[in-house]
């Protein structure tokens, strides 16, 4: 199984990285490292994480207020969004198409 980040999810992740880097040098890299660890955990156990809205599952980051929202399609996991947990909660729903 492989994990793919949708282009919009990649953009969100980079935007968050830049935001954190502006807050404190090195914090953006720490955010990216947590995102990578999150992706690895999702790959290891894709069905272990709670359903946000069927069929989308969510993996909540430990240190940062973000979550990865993903779907399982055949032999791949598609990350639809890397979303801040406290901002506009359902903005990504239209990405299910």
C-alpha cells in the first residue's frame, strides 16, 4: 500500500510549515517531521484511526493542532487534507469527489 498526498493537502502542509517557521526557527521542520511520522503510522495501520465523515478517517497530530484526513482506495491511501483542528472544520468535504 502507498500513501499519496493530494496537491491541496501538500499545499496545506507547506503553508503550515512556513507559518511555524516564521514563529520560531526550526519549528516548521518539526511540523514536517510530525507530518511524516503521522503518514507512517497511517500506512502501518490505515483502519485504526477514527472515521471523521464516512469514508474519511482522521489522524490527529500529537504536538500541533492539525489532523490528516484520508481515504483508503484500493491499494492506496489518499490524504485529502492536512487541516488545522480549530478552523473551518468541513472545508475539505468537497474534495471527496
